[in-house]
């Protein structure tokens, strides 16, 4: 819609101007640092950072109703920079000029309702929010759109020079980083570090196709992360891991979209999300908290974090009910089909601890729960979902497995409405489905296929060489196989 078609009170706000005063805030020592360089940890104490807008109080001069109206109207505006996560510009990074924003089609992913039979099987109503329908086929594009827009803004400042963006990844961060860097072109080159043999062929293909330098490291993700940190400590590189607080900001858009979907009425909603490095759950909690602070939503939804038993440090941490006795201990991960979340020492853990405290203070002790599921439950849930028309990946299967387990355990009421994060596209993790179908899971996965979910193609062999009769013969074979009734 053309800007002059919008209601008069909306028009001056439709296309926002940078009016924020953003700083990095250290979670450990509280120090404040300017955003004129990309910091990924506190230069003083190496603590984790979160971005803060010191002008956020100015947003509170407008009512929640105003923001709801503005965000809803903005959806009709055809300005590319505001088509993706920056629809919520004022809440994400209101310092980046619109012309520096990179939009590759991220965000506003479909929220697809479970049909009646799936809902019955699971025991409550729910949706999958298909973040696999982002440009690089995972939710990582949300954060990357924010981080690369910021880098694009930074790199234009005098004397910035060429930048090397680098990240360690369980696969999807690399795919996203490489894609967005490729779009930006010459000034930003990207290099990605992947654990050798621990990403799927599809995930490996993505950064290669985008022209990133792909470096494989023996070990698991946690090993790659250490190398990248050492690089960031000693060399001029822009670190794009989820320690990067711009990514967290971008990922908050997931929470904003859920709120918008439900017309900002979130009572009785449960948002289920797999936890790996814990950036996503951090962003989701922070996003909902921010909406509540501005009066955009009233009730906070419940948040359900899900981990595999093979990579469950966050679950273990919250097993201790007394918060003064909780001690975080990294775990050594075991083989997991939820490979993108197979992380034993999540870098965002301090953020999670901080935000869970704030969230539960506002919404009650049971407003955040972390649950664990087996590899078997993850695979079975993924296939169950896909058999009902969804495109959940293994991590999406993990969300569903967690949601089911929480209903069973009475953690979630049967009249709750779930929004389950299908964090990547099914096809990125298709190899696990194949292992399930072929019953070729190595024993450490502890997955035994259920015959009702197995499937395989059936090759037809024509019984004749005659080209004319061949078609009829094959049609006849199919008719017999499917039990077709002749006309
Ligand atoms: C990165 C990733 C996760 C884990 O998210 P965190 O923010 O690291 O907790 C889950 N699923 C997919 C598909 C991912 O790419
Ligand atoms: Zn600090």
C-alpha cells in the first residue's frame, strides 16, 4: 500500500528513522560499551553482552495499542527494508539506517495449525512455526539479517576497510552467515568453521555454494567454538556466533511475530523451542519481555525449552529447584539427530539464567520450563509431524517431543495452545530420516525405527520389452498393488 493511503496518525511513523541510542551492556560487570565497533564479549571482563537501547523509554511515550496498530499497518507497506524482521524496527536495532538493512526474505514465517488427528494424538492444540521457510532454511537468518545489516552500516564508516566475518557452527549459522555475506559482496568475506562430519551434506553445501571459505575442524561444535574465540581474541575478525548480541536482537522477531499472529493475546500460549547454544531461547524470552514492557502484550506466554538427553546441560541445570544451589556444568555431548542443538557448553547460558529469572519474576515460577526427550522420541515426533503435513526438521521434532512430554507430565495443561519452533527445514536433515527408514542408525543414537513410520520407494520392473505393452503392463502392476477398481 502507498504511504499516503495509511491513516493519518500512522503515516509519520510508518517509515522509521534511526532514533535509538544503543549500547552493549555487559551481563557480568554491568559496563557499557559503544556500538561503533563489533564487540562480542566485554573488553573489561570478557562477560557476555546484550544490546540495550537507552532511548527505549521514549517508545513508552506511545501506548501498546499504538505499537500494535503501527506494526499491523506496516505489514501492508512495500518497503523492502521493512518487509522482514525490521518490520519491528524500533524493537530490533533502531540505529541502522534503512538503506543499510539487508533483506533476503527472512521472517514472517508461516504458523501452521496441527490438524485434528495430530492434535488428538498429541493431546493439545498447537502450531508449528516454520522457521525452515527462511532463505537459508533455518531461523538463523533472523539473527544474521540483524548482524549483517549492522556490519553493513559499520563498514561504511570511514576507515572501516574490508571485514572478515567468521563463525563456528553446527551447520545452519554457517549457511546463513555465508548467504548474507555473499549478498553484501566485496566488503565482507566470510569464513566458517564446522565440526568435521557433524553437519549434514545439505548444510555443508550451503556455505560452499555461497562462496565462503569452509574450514572443517576435527571434533564437535564446542571444539570449533574454542578456535573461533581464539581467533577473535587475537585477530581482526567479526564474530558471527550467537555470542554476537546483534543476532539475538534479530531473533527476537520470532516472539514479535507470534504475538502479532495471535493479535497480541498470549494468555494460555506455550512457546516450545529446542535449546542448543541457547541463543534462540534467550531471544524469545527477551522479545516477549520487551513487548510486555511496551504494553504491546499483557500476558507473557509460557516458554518450554527442549533438550535431547544426549546434549542436556540446560535441562540438568534447572533440575535443581533451589536457584541458589544451581551450578552450571557443561556436558560431553553424545550422538544426536537434533545435531544443530548438539552443544554441551552453550555460550548463551549466562543470558538464559538472567532472563529466566526476569521472566519467572514477572510471569510466575512455572512460566519457563526445560524438559528433556530421547533421540527415539525426537525421530518419532518428527515423522509423526511430517505424516500430518508438516515440514519439521529433527529439531522441530524435538520441539514436538518436548511438548508431548510436557503434556504427559502435566507440566502443560491440555487446554494450552502450543507454538512449536520448527527451527529448520525438514530437507536439511533428511539423512536422519533415511537412517530411520533403512534402520542404519549407529547404536549410539539409540533409535529403533517404528515400522509404521518406515517408508521406501518400490521399483517396478516391466515384464515386457515391447514399448507399447510396457506402459500397460506397468499400469496393470500399479492397479494390482493399489487395489484399483476397473472402470
Ligand atoms: C541453531 C539451531 C538450533 C539451536 O538454537 P540455539 O540458539 O543454538 O539454542 C536448533 N535448531 C536448529 C535447526 C538450529 O540451526
Ligand atoms: Zn564486563
